[in-house]
C-alpha cells in the first residue's frame, strides 16, 4: 500500500487539477452529523424522495456517524462556482448546476478509485447536490435499484452531514447562499468528502 503522505499528495493534486479550491484534511470526528440536516432535506428540498441517493433512501445521520467512526482520515474538498464557466450569471442555472454536479461527483469518485487501487480498499466518497446521473431516476420508473450503483453517491447533506459545522472545523467556513443569481464563483461553494483508512 502506498504511504499515506504520498497518496494524500496525489489526491490533492487530482483535486486541484479538477478545479477544487481547497483539499483540507479533517479528522473524521470533526465531520459533524445532525438530525436537523435530514429534516431540512425532508422539509425544504423539492428533491426529497425523488432520487435513490436522497432521503429517505440515503444513510441516516446515525449510520453516517458509524461509518465515519470507522475511518482514520477524511478530506473536505471545496469547489467554487460552476465548472468551466467564465462568465456569471449563467444563461441556464439548471444546465450549469447539472454540469457542476457531474463534474464534482466524477472528480471525487476518480479520487476514491485512485485511492482504492493504491491499496486503500476502504476509500469512500460522498457526492454533491442531488444526483444528476439520470434524467429520470429509477424510482420514477418504479424500480428500487440504481442504474449507476458503482458511481452514485449520496451528498453530504443527504447523509446527514452538517456542511457548515464541518467546513468550520476544517478551517474553511462557509455562509448561506442568499440568492440564486450567482455573480461570482466564490458565492457558490460546493463541498464533497473523501474518506480514507
């Protein structure tokens, strides 16, 4: 197995090359889980129950806490703005969010896969935002099995992770997005998490 410092340097390089603005080691004990996060999904998100990676199908805060406690290292990864977009605001917010979400989810999945192949067989990543891998989720087709079971991951929020408290613990505090009109990249942070053992 590759030494931890070496794999960490490789993963940080991958994150930065994919456009991440931050790749910050955080102790798994500093990743905060909370019931209110899942409550906000249920009463505040129009996507609740519409994706297999969203509540009530995603891990509960208790299950997520149990998983986090099985790891020695975690990396909070932040992306700012929309992927590959040089001018703001975007012409199509939905299109820009689709592209951003897929870019971030694919990037962190590639980091997870790289760590796994380097001998860190417990490597696991969380996605970002709601899943956008399919235009129509298998749930809408009456199925309970994801079309992309290897790549699909719950977002931090859908797994009960308090992103605000976790980002603060990692030294990269964030604030509430107050407006859907994104005029500059730093006003739209996207977080994901990679776990390593």
